[in-house]
C-alpha cells in the first residue's frame, strides 16, 4: 500500500486519530478508500493511493449523506445490483474508478448520539464480508466516534449539540466588532441550574442532551439568518445579533420567550422550562480585559426570575450580585478563621412575675471594612450559599459556652437559638447532644426556634425529628407564627413547647384593632393547645400593657431590652427595669 494521502475534511479540521483508525479499517478489510462522513456534511478521507486531493469544495454525493444518517450497517458486495451507486466513484476527483464494493457502519458518540458513518470502498466487488471484517469495521467506527468527540473538545464544536462552543463565540464576536462600534449579544439559559440538574438526575443525560438539541433548534429558528448560535455552557446558548444598534425589538424577544416556554416533547416525555434570555450591548473596548459573556449571563439569570423572561444587563444589579458573592466568601472565612461574628442576647420576661426566663441569641457580623452587616442580609446569603449549617453550629457552640459561663456565675437563665430548616435533619440530635456535653450544659436550658413554615413542611418527618429533640430535654418554639399558612391539625400534633407570635402583628396593635384581635385570638388558641405563648416586638409601654391583658406568658422587645452583648447581660439581670406584672 502506498503512502497515505492523509485524512482531510470539508471543514479543514481533522478528527484526532482518524489516520490510525482508517489505516486499521483499510488493512483489516483490504480496501483502498475509507471515509468518515458526518451528518452535518463534513467528510474525512483516507486512501492508500495518491489520488485524493487535500481539499474538495464540492458537495458530497447524496449517497454518503444517506449513509451518514442510517442507524444500521450497510453492505453492498457488488454495486452493479444497486441503483443508488450508479454515479458514485471512489472519490469525487477519481472519476475513472467507480465504486464496486461498499460497506458502512454507523458512528455514535459516547452518549449514544448517532453522528455519521464510517464507509469503506473498493473498485472491485466482493463475494462476501466475513464476520471478522464486520467486527473490524464496527471497532473502527467506535474509535472514529471517540475521535469526533475529541475533536469537539479540541476544536470549535460541542459534541452534543454540534454547535460551536465558547472559544468560537469569542473568536466570532471579535470578528463582528472589527470595524463596528458595538453589537448586541444574547444569552439563553435553558433552566435554572438546580432544575436542570434535577432533569439529569431524574431522566439521565440522554434525555437532557435531547432537550438541549430541541432548545437549540427552536432558538436557531428564531435567530435571523446571519446569526449563529453557540453553546457556551452546560445549559446555556449565546449568539451575536449583527446590525442591532438601536432599540431592542421587544416583540421579537417576547416571541422567543413564548416559544421556549412551550412544552418540549423529548423522547416522548413533555417538559416545560423556565428559560431566561439576557441581552448586552458590547463595544470593542469591552473585549480587552473584560468578560462580556459573564455580563450577559447576569442578565439571563435575572430574566429567569422575571415574568417577562428576558432582561437587558443591569450594571447596578450585577454589582449587587458580585457584592453578595464577596460577602459569601467573607462569611465562610469569618466562620472558620476570624473573630468578626458575635452573639447578642435579647431577654424575655415572664408576664406574671417579671423575672427573666431566658435570652434569645442573635448573630451579629462586624465586617472589618464594610462595618455592621444586617442579619437579615447575611443570614439569607448563608442559606442560599449552603453555609447555614456551619453558621448554626457556630451559634450553638458560642451560645452554649456563654450559657455555661452565666450559669457558673449563678444566673439561672435559659437560651433560645434560631435554627434553619436546612438544619432540621437526622443529625441535629447528635450535634445537640455533642455540644451540650462539650460545654457541660444540660439541654433542658436550651430552646430551639423554628419558623412556622419549617415546622409545617414535611410534617411527618419533621415531627419525628422534633420528638427526638424533645427527648434530649430541649424546648421547641414555633417562631414567627402567623406569617405562614397555618395547618391547625399539624399544629395540634407538633411536639413544641412554646409559640412566638410574629412581631409584625404585635407592633401594629397600637394602630390596628385587627392586629390586636389577631394577637388576642392566636394567644388564646395557642394557650388552649398547651403552648407557652411568647409575644415578640413589644416596643412600647402601650403594647406591653395590652399583652398583659391577653393569654400571653412571656414578652420580648425593645421596651423590655434591646439585644445586648454578652458582657452587658449580667448587669442587666441585676438592674433590670421594674415592669408591671399580672401579680402586681
């Protein structure tokens, strides 16, 4: 066999390893010509002779494209008996050598997607194709499929959607901006990351791959003819909209969102997405040291949460997101390395005799450069970033250590601690037990506060965990009661010890008879169900006098005491203000 002319492709970018694969097929089957034909029209040739040109600009014979889309192997021992081969030659430039023997094997990616066919040809017919030769052709086709996937990673093409990927997007964006002041870039997020991952977990990668191809198809149908679609992330597409310098065509964007919100039928299973379409006007200067793809992704992420489904990049919103990311990393460091976090303690008093029954631990964050950061801000960030478990553990350890110190000093007080829904799992009991033993505190001096929504969600599992906590001796409070959709049947069965009426109702008692009626009715109901009733948000003497006349057991709020640093609690306990009580 003469020196091979090598593997060449219509698109000029070879498949890695194709020479070796083709040489294996040529020797195993004794054929002079091997071709890898992909279903996008690309063709890769290998010959033992020297008659194959390095590049052939002409379109392929339709027969090759037909074989590239077939899912089964094809064997034609003598093409004189098959009309399809009337005009087929060994290679488009070798007209004097017609094909007399032809065999093909479909080529698949590792995920099972059919992407083309490996074809072998000869100028002489055959009487048979032995099983060993068929096996060799199948093996060569499998290797060729692996090479195509590798080409996708090394080149410009995504192996699943066959779309150009992120590197190609940036190359073409630079080309668009050559001589133009700016262009519009569009990004399409198929679905929120967690939801897309749920698709993969539930249905597998074959389903998600088919879904991506379907989304790409609808988006390409919407794009103008002179725009190309790119896959720039696992579930994200992007395009450059040439010639868009003025106002955005909002009607066209609404049309795209409407199309993407229509159910997709993938492998016989319908699915409705939550897409987000982001837009960004990019100037040439922004490509130097900038990241326009990150900016337009910020817009597409925001669009997923909007009713309209599309959004233009908002610099202020993007800065807020970057600030939140910075704070998350700073909070993670504060939980492990630094001393910026602290606990403040707000007293609760018994309305019968005025004694302090306990203190609620409240986290505070004094950042070294940003100053005091609101708990409403950083606790929400901790929940979204998966740091809530670490924050709860930090508060539990610091709170119990402080409680142990107060008790050694003779202060007979209890501690209440807010716990997130993410902490209400099977290991919370062991964490509580270990913390109590570590700090030498009996857990009957601890009360855990869970929001109403947490306790009413997954009630059967929740009830099991709460009963295990109660067996340790710790109390359980239903916090912020009245802000959720209360299930009275579930409430009746909850092994809670106290109920805290949300302060939004309590603070409105002075101005709203409705709020006062709600507080009075909830207190009466909770008291009758056997809960100890705690009223939060008691900020004025007027509110304090009102709750004295209700079926409430304890009160908490600024009128009694603001949250105090630990060092000030002993003095407050010794000098606490004298408040009216039911017992005079």
